[in-house]
């Protein structure tokens, strides 16, 4: 056995020293190739974008110079002063062709003094509180039915007279499109213009536009951030950065704050060379691994040839529900291998006896047993589990939805899975109660206790559990709990249960309102004295039945506070909005009364107090007290009516129940 252990140890060492270096070499080569390819691509993107941006710089410089020259012409200055239109030839000359779609003279107050196209009158369309920018971002113009930007320069005369303005189109047929045209990096990169709002001209290199709401979020954030980091300046350098799936080279335009040029490419394009190179690297690694594996298999064949015969005999052993029907024949084998076979036979016999002992204990017990074997990935359950529950054990695991959790409601199944995960994490024991669906279709309560057994390394080996039928005990517990929650005579909630449920409603109401009524039967002592306590009990039941009709199936509930006092809670917002009408309906229906067994008509009168949460308070005790105070107001002022609590009701404690 020691020799075999040594052989397998050597095989493991051979495989480790063959595979691990090859894989590590492949990984290092992959990362280095990707980094190198990406760096080279970024440098090329920055250099070419910087070179192509010169045409953009020249173009913007020309626009700015044109606006500056226009502002200094005498005819323009005179026109700005006298508004006599004498600058029309100069304005028209600038718009005779090219990207400039209009040339204007705009006053200091934004009034259009003159325009080559006469498409703007009154105030300049994009005149702001601070006047006009030297160079604007991309703007949508109703006057020209297009997207464009403007360049302005102040007109100086006897003072600040206004602005000379050029409106410049960005459609795909002008000088801007020509300056941006052409792809590079094997056709995978292109030059674009972006303004400080994130609008992009020549997106995808097609001459089109992408408005700020259409731009990829990462790309827009990178562009907008560049304006916060740099203003006007030279294009001596280009900043390269990642923007989501894009890699971009950014640069500023001289004397222009509102536009940057942007070289854009998909980041994947920078690693195309790395991808093809990595295929070659991993092909070499694969060849090395295959050769190493072949060598290892040859060594394995030489070292374990004798053990293969043992493995063949072991594979012939037939397992039928854990009962072993075959043994190794060791009569004529006195070798070391024969000793291994004999030891294995003894071990198998012990396993067989333990299995029989386990099954016998399970059969004699009322408890239901289950066991999950992590190594064999097999579930065992005692016969009484299959007799009670409909389970397919062959496909079941601890928590794959086909074991106990398949018999539970979704809420119970989620709790069960959390319990199992906690058990496996802590590798201890746990106990819980669940409702399972039996073969009869009934939901039964069971107690589940389970323990996780681990090996010496802390890895789970088995989970062993016991299920106990506690359905009768649980139902008795529920019945006792329900009985303790109700008033015997009225079959409404008793005082403590009502207050508890009302408190729960206040805690979970969110922004919704909660309404309460406090009802007291008028002259109930007189009814008891005149007709007897039996009739008084009938009155209580009649009031309870009438109240129940007003809250059942409407999201509300009611309780008896003792004697002839009742409380109602409403959570339905429509009912709360009509709570005063419901109170009047209650008073009317109670007054209609009922006929006793001996034929007497009893008309029941009641006084009702109303309070609201959060209008009056968010405290449960105050809410009840305010409804009670409002009810006493009715008692004091004629009875048989309702009253909504107002803070003045609590100004003094003068309201006392006149029946006491």
C-alpha cells in the first residue's frame, strides 16, 4: 500500500510540474501581449487623432477670425449704432457658401439688428442672461430648422454696442465634416467633435450627430469630465482614457472652451493583435500539456498495472440498496494485493452490518429519518417518509426543490433553504418546524432536526436529519392561541388582542391612514336591570354581529373592550374617507334592533367616538383614548350620535360616562 501511495504521489508531482509551468507561462504571455497591444494601440490613437485635429484647429481659428474681423468693420459698427442696415453686403458675403448659415448683428440686449438670412427677428434665439458665449455648444435652432453652434465677438464703438455673430451648421456636407472625415487604425477609429454637454458630431465616423441623451453614459461622462479638467489651450498632447466599451483620445481646441476633439475607437479593436497572438500561445501550451499528459499516462500505466485488476474486480461488486452481494476471492492470493482484498472484504462486511442496523432502528422508530451523502450525491430516507410523503428520492438533493422544499409553500421553502445553508456554513446542528403536504393532500406540521457531519479538514460528509410529526400538537397550540385572542360572548377580539393588532397596523401603515371607532351602548345598565342579564348578553351578541358586518372582508377588525364597549379599526382608505357615514349606518342599524326569543323588540342605541392616525396621533394608546374621549363627548351631548375627536375634547377631563 505504501508503494502504491508513493507511485500516485510521483504521478501527481509529474503532472504538477508539467501542467502548472505551462499554464503560468501561457497566462503571463497572454497578459503581456494584451497590455502591449493595448498600449501600442492607445499611443497610435493619440498620435493620429492629434495629427488629424490640426484641421479642426485651423477651421475653428478661421471661424473665430471671421467673427473678429466682422466685428471691426466700419459698416458693422455703424449698423450697430444706427441700425440703418448698411452692413448687409458684408453679412451676405460671409454666408454665400460653406458652413456659415447666417451672419448677424445682435444688440447688447439680445435684439437682432441685422441678419444676412432675415430668419431671426426680435431677440436672438439663444441669447442668455450673461449675453453670448465666444463659442457656443451644439444648439437646436427653430429659425434654421437645424442643429448648429454660433461664434460671437463683441462690437466696440462709442461703447459696447453688441455682437457680431456667425451661426455655423454641423451637417455632414460642410467643412466640419471634411475636417473630421476619414478613419484610421485600420478603419476602426475616427475623429469626432464633442461639446461640454456631451453632444457628439461625426459619431461612428459617418458624419452624423449623437445628442447628449443618446450618448453612451460612460462615454458622455468621460467627455464632460474633460471640460472640467482643462479649458482652452494648445493641442500639444492628447489624454487617453477608457470610457466603457470605448477608448478615447481627448484634446482641446485653441481659444475654444465649449468644444474638444475626440478620437474614438472600440477598446476591443486595440487588442485584435493580442487575440491572434494569444491563440498561438495557448496552442503551444495545449500541445505541451497534451505531451505531458501522455507521458504521465505512460508512467501511470507502468506504476498501477497490477492495481487495475483489483479495480476491475471491485467494479463487478453489485450494490442493491446498500446490500453487498459479492466479495473478493482471496483463497489463492497470498500476495500484498490479496491482503488488500481481504481487508476490503472485512470493511465491506462491517458497512453491511452497519447498514442493516441503521435500517432496523429506522423501522422501529416513529421518527422519519433522512441522510444526504455529499460524496455519492445520494439521498436516503426511511420507509415511513415515503409512506407519508410523495417524494422522488433519486432526483432529490438537500435543497434543489425536489426534497422537503417541494412539499412546502414558497415562504416555508425559502426558510428551509436558508436553514440548510446556515447548517452547511456553520457545520453544526439546527432544529425548525415546517408545514409539508402529505400524500393525502393535507398540510401537516413536522419538526425537523438535522446535523452536519464533517471530515477532519472541515468538509461536509453527510447531513443526517430526523422528522417528527407534530401536527396534532401544533393544531392544538393554534386553537388555544385563537381562543385566548377572542372574547367568548361576542366572538370579537378581546382588548389585549385588539390593541396588539392595532399596534401592528400602525407600524406597517406607511403613508396610509388608519381610522378607529369607540362604541358604547347607551343605557345598557337599564336594559340589564329591566330585561335581565340574559337579554343583556343577547344585546352584546347583536351589537357584535352588526359590527362584524361592517368590518369583515373590508380589511378591518373589531374587538370588545369589556361590558358594552367596542372598538373598530379600519385600514381600507375608501372606508376611512366615509367613516362618519359608516358610523351613522351603525347607529341606524343598531336602533332597528332585534326581537328576543319571547317576542320583545329591543332597540339598541349607541354613542360613537372617532379618531384617526396620523391626523390625531401615531401612538396606539392615545389613538384609543382619543376615540374614547370623542365618545364621551356624544354621551354628554345627548347620546345616540357620533363625534370626531378634536384636541379641545381633551382640554379638560369633564367628559365622564353618565352611566357610571
